[in-house]
C-alpha cells in the first residue's frame, strides 16, 4: 500500500491503518548555498558549512550542509507531505546517519517505510511505529537515513481510551 502526501491534505492515518512495508514519499525541497550558510551561521558554524573556499581544505572538499540542516528539512518534508500520521509526528527516539553530504543545488525528497508496528499494552490509545526514512537528492543519492520510533494514536473505538 502506498501513501503519498500532499502538503498536509488528505486522510490522517492511525496505528490501525498502518502495515509493515507501507511506503510514503514526500514532496521536494530545493536547497541553495545561501540557506546552507544561514543555517550553519546560526546552528553549526563550522568552516565547511559556512564558506566554499574554506571547505575546499576539509574532508568535504566544498560547501556542505550541516547534517542537522538535512535532518530539519527531512522533518519539514515528512510533516508537510511525507508521513500523514494522525496527531502529528511524535518522536520517541531515533538513529541517524549521513552517508553523503547535502550540497547547494540539491533537491531533497524523503522516502519512508514502516518497518515495525507495536501496539502499546499499557496505553490502548496508541502504539509505537518504527519508520525508516531515506532523504535523497535529485540524483537518487541517499544523503541521510533516519530510523525513528514514533508514537501513533489508535482510532477511537472499542478498547481505545
């Protein structure tokens, strides 16, 4: 079953609507050098995020976005058009990796898959869903992998609080 978001519109899914293997694809987000520098200036002021010339003498070889910037864009894409979960995207923990740097001119999208669903035994109104999200650029290069445990409510009904 595929779910494709559309800027927050459409049906919001509850725990009982989800299936392991279910996939979601977000819209796109174009990133430019000015935004990379602005984010880094405020939150991650390292030379390889602030200045292309300074970045040439680093591991990155040219200007690269902060991994935290990529993570923030991933969150925005998932909220706006990627993961249509009822009650929002409520994290309970995550593991994140950045296999390749995000660069100026990259157009990002997020492809997510439900990998585990665990209804709560103590809180009948919710459960935990593990989602693996890959943030890709326009060349289909994986820039970030995020495996997140998310709290998702159940639909109101028998047994739900």
